[in-house]
C-alpha cells in the first residue's frame, strides 16, 4: 500500500491516481475533481452547451446545474443502465458506472467516487477524455486556473484563465490509488437506482 512517503509531492499522488484511473478505464486521460456534478459542469462549460436532454430519473444536482448554467433542458421518461448521455452533447453521466476499458472514444465521461459508488473513496469524481488539449485545459480549470505542470509554487504563475475550486485533495487521491491498484472496489454496472422523477421537483432561484 502506498503512502505519501512514496511521492515527492502531493501533486504526484493526484497525477498517479489519474494515470492509473485512465489506464483501468481505457481512457487516454483522466482529470480528477472533487465531485461528479462539478465534472459535468466543467464539461458543459468547455463545450459551451446551450441545450440538452437527459433522463428524468437522476440526482437533483443535475437539473440544478442546468439552472445554474442557464442551459435549456428536457427530462426524458426513460431508464438508464449503467450510465446516460446528455443528448445533444458528447458528455456522459457515469456516476454509477466503473469497469475496465469502459471509455468510449470521443466522449467526456464523468465519474463519481462518493459513497455508494463503485470506487468509494468518500468524495471525488473524474472526467475521462481522449483530447490532450482538453485534458490540459480541464486540469487548470479544476484548480483555480493553476497550471501544476509548469508552475510550482503557484505564485510563479502570472497569467490565469478563469478556473474553479474543484480539485481533488491528495488525501482522497491516495485512497483511490490504493483501491485501484489492489482492485479493492466493486466493478459495477448500475441501473437508474431509486432516484425520484425530477419532473415532479420544482426548482426556484433564491
């Protein structure tokens, strides 16, 4: 089992977790974040999504995210297994899906590592992609615009694109890395679970 003493810096733990996750899922690149909803948000932002459709039976943070971003959406009366696509986009909600070589070329697949998820590390998520330029951009976006590949410490960086405080902590990355390497998780294909019909939920601004 690896500990922080196996790495030169906390950033290396995160990067190694991403490397192993990408290898397991068959994706060229993986970008870790703090939540799956934030993974979906970053994907929606980079692709400048204006409208989409998705199943009504999903977690309430998804329609709330659409309200936050001003995205027009339709809720579909259909079940999903083990994940679903935001139709009209290349983005997938794979919060309850994790298996070897699951990555689909050209897609952005968003994972969750929260409780009751296949790789349960307490909190966290990730984006799978095969686009290197997008990988580099998302890596900066999730960490306040910081470029961890070029600037350490971050105060040496003088130019930033707008970013978000959505990064995965090294502590969770280390748990995830050890679970991945030891195959200490349930490879899971889960149906739409017991989520409510979001068409019955009213969302208002405050």
